[in-house]
């Protein structure tokens, strides 16, 4: 990409999209196009096609998505599948129709089979059953990835995809029911500390293993890949490090300053037992993450404290 290239970031108000905009600006890109949901509903094909026909972006980062944690995914299966499928197909199709030079599709590590080999290589896609709690979201993301691949194969486009592990950081969603595990823990321990609660109850038994990547590190990789990678296979984005949910809760409690007792509700679902990405591909391309987990949690908690309205989303 040239510094003056016309770049469209879809989903710029979300955690990932806003991080990509920050990274692009940090690197000196000065022709970034954005649209709010009120200005452009990406699930409406005619509106998306009109936008692309008028603006003709040269590069597209597709970070827009309907996202949520276990509860949100389980309770809104149809919504997660429909909205994500519609917006992905509309943007990718319009980018191709309007001569976009390169598009990068942002997916999720939930695309891989529930019992995939660990760490999970990109090649294990579609080799087994998905985790039932987020199957609808995963199917939508797999479809977006595959549509990019099929356009490359049929029409010679240069559309790529990146599959991040669990993300956290500035502009995260801290809603008590619709957030992912790390921001949910930040909110829960902060409220418990403020209320002087003696105990905090967490879901499951704390045994699942998880990997976490600071969102600004992902944004750095996204720009790196746009400039340095072409290929039909996706690229995993992670740290190559994992910890148990129990260890994570203790770390978040320590960062937040909660001194009470942590209890576990084993009637609640654990989710996938282990999710560690094989990041050898990104490493071989010359990229590595920069932010260690404890440092990232401190930055995320600072963002939470400075933006209390985030907890209401």
C-alpha cells in the first residue's frame, strides 16, 4: 500500500477496526475511509454496492462483524449467522466488482474444529466438527474466508484472510452478557472490588486453556500482511502462549486489585477445552507479537476506567 492509497476499514468503531485505523495512522497512511452503521448498513447489498461504486477503495480491511461471548452466541444463533454472512458477502463481492486491489478478511479461531490438533495449524480447517456454542458464527466466518479463496481461484483477485485468537484491549465490549471472557472478568472484578464483595463466581471449572492477543498487536499484523502476504490459505494471529481460565481470572483479579475469593459454577459451560493457534506461518513471514498478557490487561483496564460507557454496550 502507498501512504496515499485509498483504504476502507469496515467496522472502524469496533475493537479490531479502531485498532487497525490507529495502526494505519501510526504508519502514516492518510487516506482512510470509514462509515458508521447509521451511514452504511453492510447487510444491505444495494447500499454496499453503491458505496463501493462511488468510493472505489483500493484496499479493504473487513473487520466489521456481529460478535459476542458464549451466551450471546448460544441465544442468537440465527442472528449471528445471518448478519455476519450478509455483511461479509456484500463487502467482499462489492470489492471484487469494483476492482479493489486487495482485501483482508478478519475471522476468528473458532473456525477450527472443536477437537483440532493443538496448536491448531491453518490446514486443520474443515477437518472436524465445530464447537456447538459458536457454530453459527464460525460457519459465517468460514464462508467469508472461503469466498475470498474462491474469488482468488476463479477471478485472480488478491483477497487474503487472518484468523485471530482471543482478542482484548482498547474499545472492547464489557457488556455483562454479550462480552468475551477477558473483558467480562475485568468488569466483574472491578464491580466486585467497588462493592466490597467477598466472592466472585466464574463460569465452568477454570480448566480450559486459552490464548490471548492484544488488539493493537493484531492491527500491526493486519497491516503487515496487507503489505507482505498473498495466498488462499488464512494466516493465524496469536502469541503461541496459553494459560488456564483459572490462571486468567487470578491475573485479572490481581491487575484490578480485587482481594476477595473466586468461586466456580461448574453447572455453567466451559466451552472448547483448548484453543491454541499454530503461529509458525506468521513467524516465518517475519512478524511477532509485542504485548505480554499482564501488560495488555493493565492497558485494557485503564481503557475501561477511562471510558465507563463501554460497560453499557
